[in-house]
């Protein structure tokens, strides 16, 4: 009984007093905003980088034989993409977030938008490699089929290769989304009122850490379990469609 009474008081103090549960709701909504925005930005960056990298890999020999402007431009773009991948994948996301907030956008106080940019640029590097692997896995016969239909290289990528690539990498892409959701928990480092920051604020007010942090852990766990279940169902459906 004393334990239950103590938990009841802690629960009231952490969630009910002054409507503190609203802090968790707002934090969770901001977490979802950052995750969704970063995923969209990461997909856009990933497609562009993967297209450049895979185009260079698949056509470098031909372009080298021809020489000229085409090879030069693609070579420069490929080098820029490689630097981007090396820097972003080689530095911690927390450091990138801090640089974005305190250096690049120090005049802005829109933490959610900065979080979207920081996590989106970070995610784009990993998504790019996922997409590049998917494109490189497509048989060269598909490219030849596109040319036989009169498509140029860009049209072949757009109408034939990329749709097949998306189907191949979709489960992996969704797992990246799950990882991104958990990575956004460090957004509170720059004052973003995300889910983890909400728990930290409540714990600071009440000096009670168990229930706020447990609530955050359970929220992430349940969300990830739901997303993992959806990914599993999608993978099974894709396997059935291939039979």
C-alpha cells in the first residue's frame, strides 16, 4: 500500500498537476514532425546523391572513353557526394545538430525546423547508400530495355529503374525511419521541446525521474513496435507479390 500510494502521488505530480501531460503530448508531436520532415528531406537528398553515384559507377568507363564535359561534370558531382557521405557518416549526429543550431542557424530559434534540417541531412547520407545499393542491384538488362524503348538515361532511371529500386529497398528504408525516430531523442540538446525534453523538464520540476523517463521509454517502445509490425507486414506482402 505505501508503494502504491507513493506511485499514485508521483503519477499525479508528473502528469496531472498543472496539466503536465500536455508537455508529453506536445513533445511527441514535435518528435513526429521532426522525424517525418527529416525522412522526406533524407529521401530527396538520398535520391539525388544515389543517382549521381550510381550513374558515375555504371557509366564511368564509357564516359572516360568519350571524355568531354559529361564525364567532367559527373566526376565533380560524384566527388562532392563522396565528401558529403564521408563527413556526414563520419561525425556524430549530435555534433551536426549543435553546429546547425549554434553556428549555421544561430539567428533562428525555430528548433523543430533546424532539427528537420539536421536530421534530414544526416539521414540523407544513409538513405543515399540504401538507394545506391538498390540501383546497383538492378540488372543491366533493364537499362538496355529502356534504351530499346527510346528512353535516354534520365528517362530510364525515372520510369524503369527507380520504381524497381523503391520496391527492393522499401523495407530497409522503413527501418531507417525507425532508427531516425529514435535518433531524434537528442533534439533536446538544442532546446527543442521533443518527447525526451518534455520528460527532462518535468523531472526537473518534480525531482522525480522514474515515471517521466519510463513514460518516454514506453512511448518510443510502443511506437517502434507498431512501426516494426507494419514493416513486417509489408515485407510479407512484397514476398507474396514476387511469387
